[in-house]
């Protein structure tokens, strides 16, 4: 794989988005282990987009205004729901002094949905990955799958680093109630801003 592929992948993965915000929230809310679970869930959420790209469904989504709008607004609704949950003191993104025992399955499920309801990921795989598949490639689908796997691996590593960093400063955060309140508002604002950005996204 070329250096250009890895550099482009790192730029895309490291750019703040729904997965990054969710993983940071998990690290601050529940510690390092939960942040790794969240990073894993966000990575799993890429799989349906990879499958869609390999099967050509992403191209259909890109071409169909109705299909794109349906997925887009489902994503907007979910992001607004996440913003509301972030604002609630007893919501899923609450930050507590003691470790939260919420199930890993719940964290993974939320993380998968965050990435699943992002139509731009499918379009990304249609527009981005084919650029790194040579025209004369004997097995283009296998090459696409290989590149997708590398992208997912980079996603997990980068998101895990974000989450572990958030977990490392958790103790400094939970001892300051004022900071906690602003963090909840900050996460809510971030999810709300991402919802607006997704709503304004064109095919």
C-alpha cells in the first residue's frame, strides 16, 4: 500500500466526526476499557459500508436522491438523539466518579449505529478506495477488501488513541463539577453540529 493511501487514510480517520466524539465521550465517561470497546464498535460500523461498496449498493445510494435522503435524515435524527442524551445527567454519556458498569454490548451497539447511519461513509468508499486500485488489477474486489481492512485497522488505532487519552485525563475532569457540566454541553453541541453538517450534505 502506498504512502499516499496511508496519509489520506490518516487524515480522514483522524478528522473529528461522530466516531471520534463518541469514543472521546466513552473514554471520559467510563475509562480506557470502554473507550477501546467504543473504538471497536465504531470500526464494526464501517463493515456495512464496505459491503455496500463491494456489492455496488453504495453507488446506488449515491445515485438515488430518495435513498440518500432516507439514510441521511435517519443519521441526523440519531445524532440529535445523541445530543439529547449527552445533555441528560443520567444519560448514556454521563461522567461519573466511579466506573460505569454499562454493558459492552450497549456501547458497541451505540457505536455501530453512529457509523452505520452515515451515508457519506459509503460514498467515501466508492469515491476514495477505487483511486488506489490499479486499472489492470487482476482481482479488484480482493484489492478493495484489502484496502478497506487497512482503513478499518487505522480507524481502530486512531480512535483508541483518542479514547485512551480521554480516559487518562478522566480523573482530572470528574473532580470538577463545572467542567463536567461544560463537557456534557460540549458533547451535545458537537453531536448537534455534526447533525447540522450531515443535514446540509449533498450527494
